[in-house]
C-alpha cells in the first residue's frame, strides 16, 4: 500500500487505476479532506480538489521551496518504485513513481527528460529517454506517459511493472531551457507520444503570471481515441487565453470537428508563427520528424529539412526534441 498523501498530492481523476493491487475508483468533484488510501465501502477514495483539472493540477507555485529537496540525480542511477498505474489510451499507460519523500521533487528546468534502464533476459541494459508529464512543483513523485509498441522493449517492460516494482532512473537532464517571454510566440508540432515535452513547455508557461508568450500546438494522431492527455490539453486551452491547440487525425467519423490528415504546410502556415516570429518545437515519430523538419542526428539537431525548410524557416527558428 502506498503512503498516505494529502489533498495537494492527489491529482488523478476520472476512471480507475491500481493501488497496491486493488482497483481504486476515482470520484469527480472536490472531496474535502479525503486522502490517498482512505477506504470507503471497500474502495479507495481519491480526491482532486477544486484546484485540480483532469490529470494535472492548476495552481500557483514557487520553485526551490524550503523543505522540498531534489531527489533525482543527473549523474547517478537511482531506483524508484512504481506507486500508481493507469491505462490511458488503448496503447499507452500513465505511471507514477515514488520519490523517497512526499516533500521531494524532481528538479531540472523546462524542457527536461530522464533516462530509464533495466536489464533484459540477456543481461544487457535497455536504456530509453522519457519526458515526465508531471512538473517540478508536484512533490513526492514523478509521472511518465508511456506508449506501447509491439516491438518496444522499454514500453512493454514498463507496462508489465507491478505496484512496488522498481526502475532505474537518471535525470533530470536538459533538452531546451524555456523561460517566460523568451519568444513572442512558440509553435509546437507533436505526433503521438511526442506530446510530452510540448505539454511540459505549455504547462510551465501557463503557470507563469508574467508570461506573455503565445503558444500554439498542432497535435497529430491516428484517431481521436489515440489523443493523449486530451482532457488536460482541452482544459489548458480553455483556462489560458495564450494557449491554442489544433488536433488533426488520420481517421475519424463524421462527428469529428478537428483537422483531417497528417501535418501539412497549410496547417503550419495557419497555426504556427511565421519564419522569424518565434520558435517552433517539434517532437514525434521519425516519419513525422523527417516530413516536418528533417531527421535528428542522434542527440544532435541535424540539418533543418522537410516542410519547415521549404517554407522559409531557418535552423534558429526550429528545435527538434
């Protein structure tokens, strides 16, 4: 059974997830002083409070609060136990890993990532990077949104973890430091699980009272049911006037009101800042990256290519996650 947490640590709502092998039914609405682990009629109550929206909290924060030490390391591998597990879409799972203290935090700037590793059946390490979808102001844990592929070693390993199982983690490691008002406009183009660093940037800027940067996101998926963090993204756009989100899918029924098809030049022209007007951040599967901005060269950016180059953007205008 995971440790008991207070209202500020509870943030998942709507649906079910696993706590210590038991199914916990998540109940909508503020539940006052209810905490994780409180038992009611054979089920566990989880509160969200009126300051929480969907998967993630919306409230003011301050970094480096006294009593909230960084409990991850960019230099050392540390084992963290799985605390909560929730099916997110048909092929993705949301995992919460426990920090040593309920007051601990991840550390790191936006946008950052962590490395995960485990030993396979041959005794060889499998190492993969992931961008947390929790933020540094969420204490006592970090959350990963993991997409599963038929031949994906790490994704399937993580999906197979049971509550209490541990994974080795190194981080937090920097990708691209983003500050409020660095740019007048930031455009984000994401595909599938590439939403995670884009979410990190948008969530961070939405929290900054001084932020005047406008963010626009194009998010591509196969079907509407494949959209990750859909409720959270809708809530972010609804509550923050500087956030604009455009969904496009390859396949949908007649009720779909978003875009149809893969990311194209017309979408970019209508939704993204023009060349020289801001920064465009791109993250998605290799085929999308090649078509939109050109391939990355492993950990290096590689030359700009694809539609963005053809449309007159420069390498300074674009960053590939």
